[in-house]
């Protein structure tokens, strides 16, 4: 059961401290030895590994069990609490950040040492924010941690310097400012309604006996949904997503699809769990944004000819699935939402890793063009198999069993609460999602276009692969593929990590 800890417990905070300290160490190492670029990555991966190991103690804890620290003496209130759900999301963020660093490793030779250090430290700082917000239980820590997870990504998108990157960064910055304003107002309204600076059920329950304060709390929660909706890419707060994904370097696009989404859901779940005793009507808006996100995301993804924009619109559609269970506020909703997010992140990271590998062998233009994936199964059968597993998981089709189980898990609270219209919309979008991902998979399995491979004299050219995939990228592909295979063989593993 939960135990209040008066003094700071570094072991409990280690998933947050490890990447934060790693970011500082990288900058110090860069000053002392600016030419040791690979050292930056090694330090970063070591700090992420330490943070991941520190989450193990919290994984699988059942309801009522929690690791707490930063507690106020004599009050029993703590500013940091990590249970099974928080620990699982922290682990997901740390591992997703590690994949991002592996995918960015090939750029090491093209960047100055200072640029490399900045990129690595920004990734670690944003990851520290993502892990911190999962355990934050007071308004100040929650808001600061969520912005720490957001602001470094703006710089990461812009660092490439291209016009598309600057445009994407500006769109992300504008979104971040609006989101922060909404969340700051929500925090003020929460304090006004509850008189407490803590995001706990006890604080929310204080409004039950006072009907005049309940509307204020409902408005606060609605603003939270809107503010975090920007970060989760929920409709109608999604407009920045395709532009930022397409303009960002590929590893940073993967970071936006992975770590940033984990941070956003972790922040939302803190509030959802705090207001759970108040009943379902508080979050009726979630059902609307979930249905709109799934529908618009799938329809727009079907229209895309570029794989990065397809993955961006896929994020919008999948975000609808992520928040779908939360419209019910059933006891299983939080676990279903967390499980779906982890399944989505795992499959999406694998898809990004395969695209990154193909960028190195085929060039950026061909690797980003959906039509150029024709003949992939002949050229790179292993990469084609990994991509197929990722796409089938996102579609919810075998052998991507994890994706299928995640969709069933997300739908179960909706059906159990008899929200039949929402369930029908989700079922229709499940079919649309199959069309989205099978369109890409069909291109990868199709025979190569002979005319497109012909030389100047019209004779079919030999597709010689003069470039090789960087070992770090292969490690990222292998890690994500193995993790997806293991969790598809045993989908219960994800739910077990969350403590459900």
C-alpha cells in the first residue's frame, strides 16, 4: 500500500533524474572533449538504461500500491507518486527515447560536435519531462514537467534548418503556446474549484457538496482536454502534426510520435484519475474528439502519398483510439488507454526505424515516397517483414496480435458502458485503418516497377545497393521488432506492466 515519504527518495525519482543528469553530463563532456561525438550518445543511452531499470520496481503494481516521494510532512500529500501505470509509461518513454537516439546516430558524421551535444541533451531533457509528468501529483510540477516534455521538441524540429523544418517548428511553437495558456487557465480553475494544489481524488471530491463549484471544475477539465489535445494531436487540435512530422528530421518525427505522446497521455491520466469519482458526464467531450480524430485521421491518411505524412495522420487517428476508453471513466479505462498507447508507440517506432533504414540505402526522396516501396520485399526482405509487422499491428490484423488486442481492450469499456454510437464509429474506423495500412503494405509486397528501374537505353537497370544501413539503425529496427513480436505472442505482458 502507499507510504508517505517525508524525505526525498532518489530511487523513486531515478526515472526522472537519470535522463536529466544525463543531459547535463552530455553538455559537460562536450565542453571538455568536443570531438568525442559518439560519447554523447553513449552517455545518453546509459542514462536512459539506468532510468529504465529504475522503473522495474514500480511495474505491475496493482491498484492501491504506489511509490511516493516529495511528501509534505504531516499532510500525507505527495508531489510525486508512481504506480504501475506511471511506471509503465515512464519505461515506454525511456525506451522510445533510446530508439530515437539510435536512429539519429548516423547523422553524427554530418553534424558538428556542438550540434550533436545539443540534440542529445534536448532529447534527454524532453524525456525527463515525460517521465516526470507521469508521476506529478501537484499542479506546479504537472504543468512544468509537461512543458519540459514539449519545449525541447520545438528546437529539435527547427535544428535541421530547412524551410520545412522552420515551418513545422513555428506550427509546433504556436500550438505549444496555446496549449500552455489553456493548461495554465485549467490549473487556476482547478485550484479555484477545489482549493487544493494537488491533482488527487480527495481534492476533486470537495466539490460534490457545493454545486456552485462543480461547473468550475468541469470547465477546468474541459480545458485540460483541449490543452492536452494539442499535444496528443486530437482533432480539432491536430493541424500542426503533418507539418511538424514532415519538416522534422526523421528521428525527431519518431520522437514526436513516441515520447511526446506518452508525456501527453500521462498528463491526461493524472487528471482523469483525479476526477474519476465524479462520474462520466464530466468528460463527454472526450467521446466527441475521439470519434472525430479517428475519422479524420484515417480519411486523410488514405490520401497521402508520402509515408511520413501518412504516419502523421496515423498519429491523429490512433490518438482517437488512445483516448477512446477514457470517455467511459470505467475502472478499466486508464489501463486500456495506457495499453493502447504503448502498443501504438511500439509499432510506430518500428515503422519509423524501417523508413530510417531505407533512407540510408535508397535516399530520403525514395524512402519517403509511398510508390517507391514497390519491390521492397525483393530488395530488403528483412526490412519488409519488419515493416509488415508494424503496419499489421497498427491495423489490428494478425500476426500483429498486439494491435488487435489493443483495439479490443480499448473498445471493451465503451461497449461495457453501452455507448453504442461511439462503438459503431470506432468499428467503422477500425475498417478504415485496415485500408490505410494495407495500402502501404501492398506497395511493399508488389513487384518492382520495371520501367522506373530502367536505364537511359530502356534496359532494366540492376538495383545495386551501394549504401548500407548503419549498425545503430539496425539495432533500433531489431529492438523494436523483437519487442513487437514478444508482445504479440504474449499481449498480456503490456497489461501486466500497467498493473491491470
